[in-house]
């Protein structure tokens, strides 16, 4: 848990500092009167460890760079006009035209409709690797100690 004054991740104590009850670390507890030590339940510790160890890699779906060429070739091989393809997909003809000319990158839903109807591959999946997060208190938000430093 995080100290409400300095932001350190350590064991905490309930303390009254200048009339306010706070959860603070051992160092910050010296600024007031300590009421009791805060115990972290074993379930909470175990849950936090499981969250860190069992994170699933994120899957990112991306439209292939040559989508315009693939869509146009597949449509022409089926012998369809842009207008006919648009009607079959329940889309505007102008959208199909812009996709084929490369002026409009289809969203995932449209790309999947095109994939299914034209039997082509437009969406690729990539697995994003998680990077280790360095412990820094600056991204956690402001603490009372930060506010005092600002003044």
C-alpha cells in the first residue's frame, strides 16, 4: 500500500497528523501520533502477486497495409461492381470506393465484413509484449508530501 504523505510503497500505520487521520509509512508517522499498524490481509497480498504473474499478453488487431489492392482484386475476381459490393455489405458505395483507392482505412468491423464476403485476409493479429513497469511514485498521482513541495 502507498503512504498518503510521501507515496512510498511500504507497510503503513494509521496516524493522526495535524488533526487528520492518515495511512502513512514509518518515516512519516513521526510527524504525528501513531494509532496502530495497518495489516494487509494475506488474501490481498496473494491476489496482488497473482495479478502480476498471470497477466495475459494483449492481442492487437491491425489492418494490413495493402488492404486497398486486396479488396479491389477480390471484388473484380468475383465480377462485382463497387455498387453491387456495397449493397451486399450494406455499406455506401463511396466507402467502398475510398477503401479501394486507399483514401479510407476501414475500421475492424468493416474489414471483417470485407474479409468474410470476399474471402481475403485484411486483419492481422499481433501479441503485444508487456514491459516491466519500473516503480515510480510520480505516475501514481499527487500525495500530501508532493503538495507541500509545490508550495
